[in-house]
């Protein structure tokens, strides 16, 4: 007899994407989902089917995350098993037990960490409930200090970039548009998204940090937008061209899609608890095949 | 005929110490000095003896640096060779040429970076001129967010640490003292040093950052002091004991020397140009065998 899951748990996850072939499980490749589901299989080896993970942002190979969110559904038997783990704990501490067990299996020096686990509110869906996603892209150009300690998530770029020109070009891009010029095309998938923020700042060491926010991003959209902005910063692309490219909505070769290395998923925004279910329904209806 | 060097160049260096057996050259091991001197040998393969590096802080295996300083002495022929490198440059740009060549050999994704090179002022000696050294030690305890992107230079510690107790214990330690209780003994070497700063703060992610400054540190002193402070933060060592241990000046087993992983050399302080020579003489006289 198969027992139906009854309780949804939210996981907040961080990872160094360098040695992962992205989030999504793939046979024969080391992926974040694969690694975590393997750990779940170990935790629940004596209590039924391994829960599957549903994620907010299916990051590509090499992309990092400090604010990834996923959910999984547990059966009553699985909850009881966690509560009975020595020392026994009250049911409200079960998510903490799960977090500690997953991190224990992943290992103290691991490149993936479950930062927290919590019972999800009713209607919560990690993939369909989000109202926005935030990404950062870090570039140490010729004007910045190169820090070898941060090299795994900072692109070292040989030229000097004009951050004012970049901000002038990206600040006017926001709004609800078709981003086909900046998306890798996918069959049956729309490229209409609302870009809510795209700006650049130098941090204390002079490293350029791009911050982007959208309701969702289509495939390779962040890295394409950053690539066009870098072309502007280097004087290879006129600033106005970023907007006209967007409006023409056709893929061109005027800029490069940037490497995954500099990209980090930093935060997922969810609506207030009483709007969670409605938001998920709405998202499912709008996007035939939502990505990232 | 051997040509005597005429010009001293200062290098500011950063490295991820994870994959190095420390700074100092050792046969058969990968070290920062070894790597950089090999690059220097390549640069000057056609112009006489390879210049040797003299360093401010001889960091141990696994210790990182963002503010390491070293010097080397170049002959007139070597200066001319750098100036003649295509495209030819005026002599005052020779240090930049050297920096770029060294970084070019080390490779764009390398774990060691020459951040800048400059002509050293008269009397400058990277090892003997410093008036202080600064180190940081980073610990993500049970109360902090663990960021896999920073795991190569942040120790993950399973317990929660009491930062107020730690600050109370370390803030009263400063001054000119014999640090024998916190130093690995070395023959003919004094362990008298002036500790100028030792405090703790949590950063935005809750990571505990210790900042230490001294005229110089004896061997393993930073990691021993941090280990004792962690014992205080965990409630295993009374706070007052840190000072009484110092005053007893005898090595004990009441705390652990912390791993190299969390330790970064962040800055070297040099006196004003007109005091450089005097400071170097003074240091040589005081310390028979200065370390770190």
C-alpha cells in the first residue's frame, strides 16, 4: 500500500555551482537536485518512496545560489521517523532534524548546504508561487581588485568597464516585454517577462555587481542581458542598442552570453501566505513552460 | 660578469592558500613563493639571475592572503628588458609590465594574483620595515549562515559561540607581552610581541570575523589566540583564563590551535618613507629570528 504525502516542507538552499552540472537531475552527472535527492533517499531508506524536490530556479551548470528554494512532500510515516530520530523531538522541530541530517550526509565541507527547512504554508509551491527572482552577476574588470578567494563566483574580465554607461543602458530596460532577443528559444514557451530591476554597482573592492529582478527569467536571459551590458561598458555596443534589441525581439550576435561562473541566484520572493495558492494558479495559467 | 641589482620593486599579492603548502619555497611542494619565483625565472630567462622574493608574512600551509607584500631587486638589464617588452613602455611603467607578465604566466583563473607592483622607496624592506601585520579569522558557527561560496576561507563550526564573552576575553589582551603560551616555540627566537588589536564582529551573514593586529606575530600565534577565544565562546574556558595563560607564558592544552583554513593575512603596515630604513634596522636588532 502506498502512503500519500501529507506535509510540505520548504528548503532554503545555497551552493557553489562550480562542480555541479546545474540543478536538474541528469543521469551520470553530478547535479544539486541529484545530490540532495540521494541524501533524501538515505534519510528515508526505511520509510517509503523518496520525496522528489520541486525548485524555484532551475539553475544551469556552473551557476551558484545563496537563496535557492525547493519543496518536498513527506508522508506521516516519514515525519514520525524524523521525530523519532535520537534524541526524539517534538513534531515542530522535524524540519530542523531534516536539515541537519541532509547537511550531515552532504558533509561539513560540502559545496551544497541546506540553510533552513520549515513547514510550508498552505498553497505554497516553490516553483509556481514566486512573485520574483533575484540574481547577481559579479565582474572584476581591469579597475577592480582581483581576489583569488572569490574567484569561483567572480568573472575576471581583462578590460575596464564604464559602469555609468552600463547603468544608463540597463536602467531603462525594465517593464513587461518580450525578451526574445535575450532568451535562448524554447518550443511552446513564451519569452514575455517583467524585468523589475537591472543595475550595476562597484563593491568595496571595485568589483562590478549587477542586480537583476524579474517575475521570472527565461533561459539564459540574465547572462545575455549582462553580456550586452558588458559590451556597452566596453564601448563595443551603443547603450541605446540594448533597448532597441529588446524591442526588435530577435536574437542577434552583437553581444556574448556571459559565462555561468559570475552568476548567483540570491533570492526568491513569495507572496503573503493568504495569496500563495492564487499566485500559483495564475503562474501556471500564464506560462506554458516556465523556466528559471 | 655578474650584474648587481639596482632597483627594488614592491609586489602586493593575494592568494587562496587552500592548494599551497604555504608561502616559503620547499622542494617538491607547491608554494606561493615557489610559484612566483618560477614565473620570475620565465620572465627573466634571458637576462641574468632570477630575482628572489623577500616577504612580509611567511604564511603557513593553507593560510590565505589578500594583503601580502614582498620585494625583489632587479638589475638595470632586467629593467630594460621589461621596458622593451612589446609595446615598449617608459621606465616608470616597468612595474606594471612586471605585474601583467607575472599574472599572465600565473593564468587568469589562478589562485595567486599580483595585485600591484611599484618601485619601492629608499630603505624599504618587505620583511623588516613593517610596523604592523593584520590578520582576519572567519568562523561560521551554528548561528551564522553557511555560504558554500566562501567555504574555502571560512571555518564551519558546529557549536554556537558567545561573541560578547569572546570580546570581553580578547579585548583586554593587547599590549607588549611575552606570548609564549600562544606560540609554537622556536630556538633562539623571542616570543615578545605587541598585540595591538583583537576583537570579534558578526558580519551581515552572522559569520564571526576576528581582527588581529600586532607589530609581528610569532609562529601559530593567531590560530592559538583564536582557538582560545573559541573555547571561551563555547563556555569551555573561563574568559579571564586567556589573560592568565598569557601571563604564565607556558604552553598548555586548554585550547586548540585553529585550522589554517579560516585565516587570512589582510594588510601589512609600513612607516612613512623617511622612517623606512630606521625601522628596518630597529627590527633586525630586536628580533633574532622574526617570524610571520
